[in-house]
């Protein structure tokens, strides 16, 4: 589900997502039929809910208690339709739609670019997420996933090492997503990287992320 007002996830899969109803339509109208929001993709195991059209909620005009209830109801409805996992992409920051989604979620993955400035904000981010457990005691941090990694750049390597120095190993994904022009070309064509020519290597990276996510979710379920 694309809960980022920019709608980047939807646009990377289909250019029609600009006109599709989606998350923000549901926030504006809680009785919006869920079947009209779920869009199949070229992959049998993947469906999409686009960001939808703009609303007062997108601009911070909704009441948290009301919108949080709608997010939770949507996630329950999706689960009732047999979907095993609902991955929600949100905007950066911990306010508005992002705060509501986190308050209704069971786990969060934190993508972080391997750059010095971004790494410096991680301790504060982790502190805010810890406080969010007051609203949602079920929220677990699956881990921080380094992205845009450039092994040939000293600053990128140093940023990755700094992260290892400040976070326990269980809060870090072992896999790091490299910077690769193939991702840009795949997004432009609305295809997963694995479907691109010479995309096997990039797909293998995400497959390792998938295995880590599955292992972390299994461990989380066992703790409960």
C-alpha cells in the first residue's frame, strides 16, 4: 500500500496510479469499497493499493483518533481477504499518515541511505519509535536497512560502520542495497528488477532481504 503522498511506489508499477483511488480516498471516505482499491499487478503474488487522490488528511487535516481507526480497519479487512503481508510505504518523518500507519502496524522496516548526515539522525528516530509503543505496544522494529550503498566511496563505508557502532546487530539487516542504475530503469518501465535484462544480481540482493524479513517475522511471532 502506498501511503506516501508522492505516490512513488504506485508510479513505479503503473503510471495509471495517478488516477487510481487509494489510501487517501479511504481516509476521506471510510465506506469506500476495498475491492475498488486493490489493484492486481503483473505478479500473481503482488497487489497494489495506490496513494489515491489528495485530501485534507494528506495535508494534516484529519483527526488522529478517527484516521487511525480507519487505517486499522483497512488492515483488518486486507487480512480477512487472505493477504499474508501488507507492506505500507510511507513518507519520511513520524507525523501525519506515517504516524497513523505506525500506530496500526505490527512491525517497521527503516530504510536508511548510507550517507553520514542520515546516520546521525538514527538515534533520535529510534527514540521516537520507542515512545510510539505507548500508542501501539505491538510495534516491533524489524531492523534498519541500508540503501544506496556505494562500497567504493569512503564516506558510504564509514556511514555503514557508524551504524554498526551505534545499533545492536539484531536491529540491522545484514543485507545492504547497493546504488544501481538498474533500479531507475526498472521503475521507469514499471517492472521488478528481476524482470530486467541483467537483473539477476540485483534481484538476488532483494531475495536476501526477503529471507531476512521472513526470519525476523517468524522470530517476532514466536516471541508473542
